[in-house]
C-alpha cells in the first residue's frame, strides 16, 4: 500500500502587502493586518484538523507567538494535534529573514530563538531549517543551522544549492531536502480585500463577511487532482495545498476518499511533513561524510533580487541602527557587574523580537507598501528608545530628565569591542542649528571629537535661479530638526566603561589650502571633488584623472522594488555639476564641503531627464585626527522614477574581483556581470554588509569602502561602487492580476531628503582582511553612552573579562536565554580569518565558576577547564563559537 500525507499550509508574510499589527484605511476601505489574517487562518485550520478534516504547518515562530498571545488557551490544542502528526512548526526561526542584510548575530539568534521557542515552549522541536521565499542565502547559514541542532534545510527559494548537500564558509555541511515527491499546489490569487459590503469599517454583525471584515468569496479553489502514479519515493508521497492568505478548502476529505476508491493501492491520510522524515534521515546521517560529488559547488546562493539591497533605503539604515543599539546595550548589560540581576530577561527577549520583524525578507528589503513601511520605521524607533530605557534601568540609572550634551556634562561610554578599535558613541539628539561645538576629554587628557554629521558651521550652496530655498545644506528646511552627535573614540579600554568630560571645543577656522592632512592620510581637494587620497604609511595613492573619489553617479534603473528589469542605458558622473564650497579645521578633525544640483533639469518644463524632478546634493568630506580613514557624508534630495544613485571610488584596483563583507565573515567574489539572476534583475550589485574591498596588487596596499547601512556594492573597471538610492517606477508584485487591490506605493521611489555615510580606507594586503572586517564591524556598532551631570555617580563597574584573540570578533555578549541558568552570560566569538586562530579568555578572580562550550541554543556541549584564570580555545577558519559563563551564584542555581 502506498501512502500520501496531506496537509494545508500558508506562506505567511509578516510585512508586505499590509502591515504586521496595524490596520489602515485607504480609499474608503479598512485593510486588516497580517496578524489578524494569520489568526483567522490558524483558527480555521485548527478546527478542521480537530475534526479530522485537515493537517497544518506554520513556518515562523512569530506567527505562533502572536496567535498564542491572543489565544493562550490554544496551546494544549496545538500540542495535541502535534502528537497526532496533524500540526508542526517549520525551522524558519522567529521569521524568514533576509540572510544577506542582517548582522551575523541576527542570523544566529533569529534561528536559535525560534527553535528554542518551538522546542521548549511549544514542545514541538523543528526537524529541518526553512527559508522559504528568502532572497538568497549567506555562506555562514549552514554553520548557523548545524549549531541550532538541525541537520539540513528545506523550503529554499530562487537561487538554490546545486547539489544534495550545501557546505558553507567554515566547512559546515547541511542536507538540502527538496521535499517528498507528490503533488503541491500554491495559490497566490487571493490577497484578502475588505468586505465588499461593510468595507471592514463596521464588520461586527455583517452577514457578508461573518464579522471578519474580509471578502470571503475570494477563497476560491480550482479542481484538485490526485498524486500521479510515478510520484512516490519508497511508496510515500506528500500532498500540499498552500497559499499566502487563503482560508483552507472545505470538505477536502471527499476528494481523498474518492481518489482512494479510484485507486485502492493508495491511501491518503492527513499528516504534516514530519511523518515523512524517514525519507531524508539516512541522507542527514551522512551529512558530515558527504562525498565531494554530492556537495554543492558554492558556499552561498546569491545574488538574487539585487534591487532589494537598495529599495526603501531608510528601512535598511534604521534596521542596521536598531541592531547596533540593541547588541551594544546588551553587551554593556551582560558585562557590567550587577546589571544582569536587575534585568528582566523575558522583557529583554521580547525587545529582541523586533529585529526578526525588521529583517523579515519583505521588510528590510524594501519590497513592501507605504503603510507597512511607516509601521516598520515607527516600531524600530520605539524599540531603540525602549532598549536604552531597559539598559539604563539594568545599570541602576533610572531614566530621569534626559541630559543634553553641553559643556560640563559627563559621557560614560562602554567599549563594546574586545580589542582597542576606533568606535563611535551616540549622544542624545541635539538641535544642529544651535548645538555648541564640543570635545570629550578623557581622564588622561586625550581629546576625542564630538561630531555632528550635519551642522550649521558649513557654507550654504548658492541658490539656483528663481529658487528661494535649497533642499540640502545648512539653509535647508528639509533637514531633520535634530541630529545625533557622535563621540569618536580612537581607543578605549575594551569591554569596560570610560568616563569623559564634555568641554567646549575650539572654534572652527577656515583652511585656505585645498588639502586635508592628519598625519595618516593626505587629501587633495579639487574644484569638483576629492582628487587624491595618499596613505602616508604605505605611500599608496587612490586617484583617477577622469573621476573624483566619492563622485555621485546617476544611472537608469528601470524596474520594481525587487530588481532592475533591463540593462541600464546610461550612467552619468555628476562631478561636473559639483563645486567646492569650502573647508575648515575643527577640534580634532577637518572637513571639506561640496554641493551640486543636476543642472540639465533646472529649466522648468524643459528638463533634460523627464524622470527627475529634483536632484541636489551636499557632500561632507571628513578627516579625523589619528584615524587612517576618510569619511564621506552624502546629503541628497531627489524626486525621480526609474533612476539609481551610486557613489564611485576609483582606486585603480588591479582586478574586478574583490572582497565583500557578509554576516559573520567575508567572501572573495568575482565581478557581478549584471546578468539574469532568478527574478529578472540584470542590474545591481553584490550584498556587502559592512565593507567592500578591492584586491591589492603588485605589492601595493588595497583600498576598502566601509558602509553604514548601504549594503549594495560592486567592483568594476578598477572602481568601488556603492548604491545609495533607487526609485522603482512600478510595483510589480505589489499589484495583482485579476484583482482590484489598491495600495499606497509611491514611497517605494524613496523621494525626499536622505543622508548616507561611508568611509574610504587603505588596508594593506589580503592577510589584513580579518583586521579590516573587525574595524568595519566596530564602526557599525555604536558604543552605549550614559550622559550625566558632573556630580553623578561614578561609572558602572565592568566584570573585568578580557579576550586576547587575533582576528576574532566578540560578536555578542548576552544574558543567557530566560529559560537558562540565572545570571549566566553567553559570549559569541567569530573568527574572521581563513585560518585557525587561538583565543584566550581571561577571567577575573571569583567572577566565573564554570566556562562551557555551547551551541546557539545554549545547550552545553563541553566544559572547558581554565589554566589559572585563562581559558584557551582554538577556532576553525570562520568559525562561530559560543561560550556559556556561569558565575558562582548561577553554577548551581535552577533556571528561572
């Protein structure tokens, strides 16, 4: 007898065509949230399964968390169905996130947190990882999957591994399971519109929608067919009916009984894919001994939908900042004496759940509609405020009236890195028009500049003819009212708190020469841009006669939020429309300013490019004393369609192959050839999380560009390119065939005022790439800062942990999961070298009772014996390693 397991499922989006947890009214109709849609689908599928008329699987833990928050009494029902093989949760983690745009820690923790929740709370451990509809996949994903106790992955989309097994950057291997044969239906013709009678404005009591507010007649299914006779594996097959939002078909058992009567050798039974695990488990047992002929040819599965690396760039910048704030404060809490005892771990973990939502594959990628984008930005901004408040509370600094940065106040900064690297601390927002110039002075007398990314001390651009205002620069009304001052620390004691006194800075004064010099780099300023950067240590020069460094480019980009649909017809440098406005020396740094506008379009009604209504820019070039990097700040105002803005750094690279930062590592990639890549995107770049680096050559040092939230990069013709903006003219999948589903989408063109930052720096040879990766990660990790009055309490006391490890990043220091041992700490290390590295963890006397190696779920795998006060360990190339540290109070304590 052959057996077919039958189930229903939904591919639930958390953000895309509607909001996650916010209804909105558009064109006189109220649109339900995804959370509400998913609640209705779950309720109906559970009812059918309990009646013997269905089986159901859910991909993401966030969907179940939301459902059980509303229906806490449903958990025993779910567990009873799981025991009968009629319900399960796939191993997507908290959410199906984009695996290229998140940090390494988000990649790790999204999966680990979701798997732990399913295993420990739901009592339904996933068997395989899942990444359905995810746009590409990271080379470190196999390692993350294995460290979450999963042997393989299914549910991948678009760019796929090309063999039975996928081996990642560190050598970890996973089984790629495409699912059992059988028959599978996927329907996306139904995205629920509001009820056509009540328009979801007065749904209660509406007979047309049964109070749901939805247009229920949209749930229409075509005739179904049985499994074909040859679609079995070992006499087993799978039958799946999947949609994104549809309610399940009613009376489906009638089809099953009819097919059994037609073919008595086949039985159909309700059951989730877990019942078919015996088909892939023998392959999983061989995962660590897979022959080379069965292993895929590449470590990553990219590029896919390269427009996603740029579309709705504000969301990407804010999500990057949210990661920086959350993980920075988390390190401070974990490594400060007494802070963990005051922290509500469950509340802290709830705050973390905003990150998987922000990095959901239709969220951070910018492929969603306008109302969803507003909800995302609001949630991320609110989460950052709550993280800071929880951090201050855990540190015993109850939130009082916020202290503004001013002379006489004290900045207490936690250095979140294990090595003395340059880093930034964010101060409370200030009015950039009136904020006094400040400098932070350490107890040793060392001065550290406090920098405003934009301020009132730079010259305004000349007004264009018949224009009374500028959209960029110090006289622009489009600038935000406040700016976040940054304290630029050249060095500080690692993993410890440092006190600095804010003082009035020396006033700026003009620089008469077209030259910046800080003893490390020498910059030659031209009339239209930076003409040359010379590294005084190596003598290397970045220069190109035909193009300035950091020049803005305007390019055709015909496409949608996912990608470009045809090869660009033009790419134009805007250097000829850019003018030097001036330069000045500040206390601890120097700046030069350039401004420009797209002059061919200045004549109203006679625009040379009818797809652009406005394009103006204001560029700040900044050289900080003592640092071997040149910072660029781009203030851009535009309104356009079907266009892209890049910046170019012609560094005369010897080859177009280069090095790109990825979550928890970096890769060498050949030039992206702008060819078809799985979803109609012949233009675009590679994903580059923190940096892109040109290869060094002929004994010369290499050059890299470090980005701050613009993760789209390309190397071509010896030039490093970073994409900043694109303005898709058509929504494509945000529209629907045969369906009137109007949505607000004009925000996808990213019009208005923007600010971007990146840095150019030399890095030596290929052996210096791990150090470059650490510097780029440090630049993207803001240091937590407490701003207090002069008579405030002394700074918090750090634990005194010290990590000595060349090329190894302390990616995270966190309180153990709430269900784990009380007051325990987890350290997450990442080896950024392509060779093994030794790490030595120095423990303060009496602070730690035991140190153990654990997986990402924080299950102990091996207890490590210290030698004196030191634990020594060896990390494989690009290995992610987690350590569980238990203080004496936690070594024998029960979990809480």
